[in-house]
C-alpha cells in the first residue's frame, strides 16, 4: 500500500483490481525516479496507458485521450502547478462517479467501484460547499480545475490529500443514509473537510521538511473542526473537541516517550511515526489556543496572509508566527515557540489561602515521576480564570509560580471552557465545590468535560486519587450532555482497564458502580430513536445503551440479544444503526459458537461498509479461547485486509483473556507480522501498541521488554516506548490506589 500499488475488491464473486498510489511520505520514488523531498517542488505531466474501458485519473484534468492498438488508450493530463512529489497521484480502474449537484465553479466528483457510488452523495455535496467556504474564508481560490475523491479498498491511512485527487478508505468517504451511524456521518464529514483543507495547508503551501508536518496536519485538523461547526452547528463540535482532539493530544503528550510538535527526523521510518496525535491533535489544539488569544477574525486574517505570501512555496513555523504577529501586533513567536519546540505540557497545582490562590506549574507525566532535568521548561499558559463575574483571558503564567488575589474564592476554575493545553490539580475541598458547581449551571459543557478529564488523568499520575474521580462523577448522574457523559465513561473505562488483572470481586464492583452510574439515565431516555431527536440526543442514547450493556444491565442485555436474534432471522430493521456496535458486541461477549458464525456471516456479506467494520471488531469480543483463536487465525490467513488488522484487535483488548491472547499471538507470529507490515508502514507501530499496552502489571512489562530486546524496533520504536510507558503508569496507579479503590467500592456497597 505504498507507491504505485494494486488494490483488490470482490464483484459478483470475482476478484478485481484497481491501480492506485500512496506517495506520502517518501514513496513516490517507488513509482518513478524523483527528488523525493517536500521542498523540491516541480510540475508534472502525467500520461497513463490502460485498457480503454478503464477510468484513468490524476491530479489534473484530461488534456487528451488517444486510442492505441490492442484495446488500449493513452490518457494525457494537463500540467500540474508546482507540487511536492508526495502529492502526485494517479489511479486506473473500473470506476463509477457521482457529481455534486451544488453549483460550484468546477466539477466535484466522488469515484467508487461499481455499486457504491450512491453512498458518495453526502461527501460530494459537502465537498463542493466546503471548497467554496475555504475559498471565501482564506480569500484564495482553489487553484485546480477539478476535485476528485476516490474510495480505495486497500488503503493504509485514513485518507490522502493528493492535489485534486484525494484518496480515502472506503469507510472514511462513503455514508449510507439507511445503514450508517451518526458517528460515521460526523467522521466522514471531518475527514473530507480535513483533506480539503490540505488543498491550501500542505498542497498550496507546504512545510519545507517533515519536522514542520504540524503546519499541514494541525491546520487541516483545526479547519475540519472549524468548517464542521459552520455546516453542522447542532453537532456542537467545539464541545466534542475537548473530549476528542484535545484529550488525544494530552494523552500522548503525557508519556515520557512523546516528542515535540517540531521534532527532528532523519529517516523515512521516523517520518511515518510522527503522523500521530502530536502533529494532528496537539497541533490543532495549539491553533485553537492561538485563535482564542488573537481573536478568530485576526487569526484567519493572519493565516490568509501566510497562504498568499507563500503559495506554491515552502515554509517553516517561523513564517506562520511572522504572519500572525503582523496581523495582530502581538509577539506570537515569544509565546508560541516553546509550545512547538518543547515536549509535553504542565500540570498547574493550585493551593488556597483565603482569597489568594497560588498556582505552580510543573511538567506533567502520566507516570507521575518527573525528574528535575525533565522539568526545566516553563510553558506560557493562558490561565482562563473563570469566576462568577466571567472568564479573564488576559492572565498568562510564564514563570514557575504566581499568586492571584480573588474578590471571592467561593467559586473559581482555571482553564475556562477547557481551551488551554494543561491539567489543573486542586485540593480535595475545591474538587468537591467544583463538583457541586457542575450541577448548578456554573460550568459550561466544556468546563464539565474538562474537569472529568483532569480528575481522571490526575488519578492515573498520582496528583489526585481515583476515589476523587469516582466521587466526582457519581454526583453527576443527572448530567444531560453527551460530551460530558462521553468523558465520564472514558475515564471510568480507564479505571476498569487498569484494573483488568485485579481480583474478580473488584472488577465486579467497578462494573456495579458503572451500572449504578448509567442505568437510570439509560432507561429514562430509552433506546428508540425519533426523527425529532437531535444529533446529540441520538448520540447520548446510543452511548448510555452501550455503557449499560457493558456494565451488565440485564434488561439492556436482553434487549440487545432480542434485537440480534431478530436481525439474524432476517429483519434488517431490528437494529438501529446507532445501536449496532452494542448489539453485536453484546452478542459476542455473551454468546458462543452460534453467534460467532452469525457475526462472521455478517462480516462476509454486510449491508454496509459500516456494518462490516463493526462485525469485524466484534469478532474480537468473544471470550471463549477457541473462538478467540479463530479470530486471531483470520488476521494472517487473508480473511482480513492488512489495513484492518487493528480492528479485531480493538475488540480483543476489551477483555482480560483477549489481552493475554493477543500478546501471545504476536509473540508466536512476530516474523510474519513484521513481513506483512514492514517498518515503512506506520501500521506496525499501531499493531505493536494494541498487542502490548493492554497489560497492567510490572511482570508483564518486563515480558514485553524482554521479547523486543533482541529485535530491531525500526519503524515502531516510538510506539513501543509509548506502550511501555502506558503499562508502567497503570502498574504504578493500581499499586498506589488499589486498596483505596477497593475500600471505597465496599463502603458504597458496590
């Protein structure tokens, strides 16, 4: 799945082929000789010779088509503008397309293999509107004469922003109105808008070397959220940003094995490893922080000037800071340079003395064992002090500590609306007050989600206790926000994950706690979906239904089983798409060989791409060792595309026996896995992480270290180091808090 390669698909029982490209980061050299670096831009004249009945596509529109002997044709494309080699693309195959009805000035099309084209309607209409929106917002026209978006069956990334010819995984481009979930719709929207933002950020203006990758990916991520909010305000994506992009950044950047946003890279396998939550999520979080500081209008003006000045050229981060400084009159480089050049972020520890609060910053690590030499950076932190009078955005902490005097300390919170890149550690008494404030309308959705996130992260690292987290969320059972519930359940799941290998009675008590937390709300909302339900109301119903099933709510489990039984008996309306993952997962977790064969049949003959992926993931949810072995065997026998190997692994990660079986499988099959996923593909790091980071014990950590000790870790050394950090943090967490959690659960009669 690199360079110029062949993708396969089935049509009426016959294997068919599609020739396509994936050049990023350094694989254009696999397709043709070239100076394969982003700063060495060139124009390209592409000519393709293929069977005359096949469709030929490239970055530009067709200049001419000539019939050749032997039933072939030569298709010549117009010359590209200056472009980096990693953005060159060409495709040959039996493809069908639909074109946008929205009247944009150039043709916008979605291409698929035959039979799938109608599922591109949502994407193609959104794409035409988004291109127009970005043109207006940046005051720079999209420079090419067409935009084609193509669904590829074998694709290692999620999507690739090739200039004028964007390629996608099928699941990230197509949306089936009847059979896909709402979360899929949002995912497709964000991916499409991310790739189209790249037409300006990355394609028109490109980083001069890969250490500036965040200029591509951070901007495209931020713009996807920004444009998504414009087109779908009822999705409230900026609320979701707090529990999505920001938390992904904070999670990875809390590991000792993280890296700065701008990280020096020398080898191709190093480049592939930085396509991660630092470049994408921390990069976009930094841009959100800057836009709030400068003001959105000023920020967009500076960005527009940056694009205009450097179009068809290459840039460094300093060029962006210069443009934003000119637009705002502020010294952007002084404040922001540290955030891109230094690894990590701070935890702010708050202590109180009457109406005075002392705030001290230190490097935050999830393992809680920061060494003095790792705690040298003083980050410029926008405190966002929220009080009853509003939020003061003007206070910046750029020293080790400071003291502020409040008019009234009865209510305050740092990081108003959770816009900053930091954690906040309060005293137990302040946590209790903030918990009450969260039920009194004093805190926004972003504030409440951020509080839960901080409470969970600080419990892991030892800045706070796990019982503080459990106490906080147990007081919010009446919470009505999908976003807040999403973070609550994520943090409770993290506790349960860290306690995976603890005695069964403790795991059952944690399950009982979760059941008590969600069941009342789940039953009150129900699991029927009405047309009048808002986007987030539907998401909340699905979320709580899934949480209740996972916590062994008997009536929810019975409802799931009933839906599954009807569904496999032929009633394809028995399961609402939003509940499919829970129903399939429950069937697997509580079922046996019969349910396995039924899910396997769904995987082999799904009603939608969505359903196929869900069935594959749930084949990993069975807890019978023989059925687990059957799933693991499919990973290497050709039943599962190599791009999708991680999907059943995600299912296996949800049980103790699955975690153990997955690692045992990796050890036995390492040579074959390494050959299937060479270091040049970033997927190898993901697979290693999935197969190892579910562990929670020191002896398991040592086992993983010993297994990889004599092996080359080229291409996944970062992923392995991050996995080891994760295991260590869980081992330390349980050792520190295990007894207190057990006592708290017992005292609460769980």
